[in-house]
């Protein structure tokens, strides 16, 4: 069931790509989705947010585990992160459900729940998949204010390095105004730890879901 949904998503992304041929860096609201090398198999895994521009008050240890509910259209997203940029203790867990809209190019408003309490919604849009290892996207920390937009880079756990992040940024900044030449902040992932009691096994991850989660990093 997973692969079917992923194929729908990929089709949606490819369609958006065909409709949007940017002539210069696009804003987050205007940007279409660019399909570079979509590979369905590559969409599964455990994704970390490794870079963001601007960093804002994004915490460290941002991680997203994503699965699909049995209706085949609702993403279940489990996110975790620390309480601040300075902490490596990933003690904040959040969940969200996102109903996917086939062929949507508008991005998603996502509400995360922390201890059953709804957090302010965030907006996110996935833009590129690079080498089956990185995803670029953009979001607003406040869905009502495009001035709060930022760009982000996700990477599969264990498959990224500093040079790769730079290359991904090099590809993104000519296309999307949320990315800038040689200017982005690393999100700290090294040394992050969790309480063993609250640790949950990673499940299937989807690229879209990952992007959605990312947003939460306000
Ligand atoms: C979800 O997809 C699987 C595999 O394609 C299918 O067997 C199942 O009936 C689908 N469920 C729904 C609710 O559409
Ligand atoms: C898709 O990605 C998987 C995992 O990265 C890889 O094993 C596979 O060879 C890729 N397939 C294609 C057609 O690129
Ligand atoms: C999210 O966490 C819940 C509760 O621990 C679990 O039942 C669900 O399978 C998890 N989903 C994913 C995608 O990891
Ligand atoms: C999504 O776009 C594809 C390609 O244009 C099309 O085949 C498919 O029917 C669309 N799906 C929906 C639900 O609009
Ligand atoms: C997200 O929420 C904002 C503010 O409520 C709204 O203007 C926008 O249309 C929503 N976007 C989507 C894709 O639902
Ligand atoms: C966004 O920024 C523009 C230009 O700085 C400003 O004119 C506008 O009022 C801002 N919008 C909000 C909602 O802050
Ligand atoms: C993607 O793969 C190509 C070909 O192997 C390589 O030249 C490029 O550096 C890779 N990009 C990243 C971001 O790793
Ligand atoms: C990016 O910045 C480097 C210096 O940091 C510069 O050499 C290069 O020309 C810049 N590229 C673009 C496309 O502006
Ligand atoms: C990000 O971290 C890498 C090392 O992992 C370092 O080379 C690079 O300069 C850092 N970038 C920033 C903007 O801090």
C-alpha cells in the first residue's frame, strides 16, 4: 500500500515540475516542485533535518519518522527534537496526521500535537529529492505570514556529509529564494540522545512526510 501512495505523490510532484519553469529564484509560495531523480524506494527511511536558512530558533536533533495509515492517504508523523539549539537531549515528541491531497502543489498546513495539545500550525512544501539521500523544502513558521519563510534540507540518517549538504544548497539557491549561496545553518544531529524509556522504533518513512515534519522546527 505504501508504494502506491508514494507513486501518487511522485506523480503530483512531477506534474508541479512541468507546470513551473522558474526564471529566477522562486519564493516559497510561488515555487513549484522540482523532480530531480525520484526513486520510490528511496523515499523510505528515517530523515533528519540537517540544515536550515535562516536557522531562527530551530532546536537541535530534529528527526521525523513517517508512516501511512490504513486508508492509504493519511500520513502518521512522529517527530522528535530537543528543547533548544543548545540541548542534545531529544526529549520532545510530537505527532501529526496529514491527509494527502493527490497532485497538490500548494504545500500543507500541519498541526503537531505534544502531549495531546495542539501546537500552532506550520506550513511546509517539499521541493527537490537529490540522489535519493537529500530533500529540500521550504516552509513558514507562521502559516499566515510569508515573511516567516525558510528553506530546509533533510537527509537520510547515516547517508549525508557536510560536502553533500553544500552541494545540495548549491543546487537549491539558484531556484529558490529561501536558499542562499554558501549561507545556511547546520542543525546539530551529532551526539543527540533520548531517554531509553521513550524511544520508539522507527517505522516507514516517506519523503513527503519528512518534509511536513520539518516545518515543526520553528
Ligand atoms: C491500501 O492499499 C492497499 C495496497 O494497494 C490495498 O490493499 C488496500 O485496500 C488499500 N486500502 C484502502 C482503504 O484503500
Ligand atoms: C533506488 O534507491 C534504492 C535505495 O537508495 C537503490 O537501491 C536503487 O538502486 C535505486 N533505483 C534506481 C532505479 O535508481
Ligand atoms: C508513532 O508513534 C505511535 C505511538 O508510539 C505509534 O503507534 C506509531 O506507529 C508511530 N508512527 C510512526 C510513523 O512511527
Ligand atoms: C494526478 O496527476 C496525474 C498526472 O497528470 C493524473 O494521471 C492523475 O489522475 C492525477 N490524480 C488526481 C487525483 O487528480
Ligand atoms: C494554510 O493556512 C493559511 C492561513 O490560515 C491559509 O491562508 C493557507 O491557504 C493554508 N494553505 C493550505 C495549503 O491549506
Ligand atoms: C512582510 O514583509 C513586508 C516587506 O518587509 C512588509 O511590507 C509586510 O508588512 C510584512 N508582512 C507581515 C505580515 O509581517
Ligand atoms: C549526486 O550524485 C552525483 C553523481 O554521483 C555526484 O556527482 C553528486 O556530488 C551527488 N550529490 C550529492 C549532493 O551528494
Ligand atoms: C557563490 O559564492 C562563491 C564564494 O563564496 C562564489 O565564488 C560563487 O561565484 C558564488 N556563486 C554564485 C552563483 O553566485
Ligand atoms: C556545518 O558543519 C560542517 C561540518 O560538519 C562545517 O564544515 C560547516 O562549515 C558547517 N557550516 C556552518 C554554516 O556552520
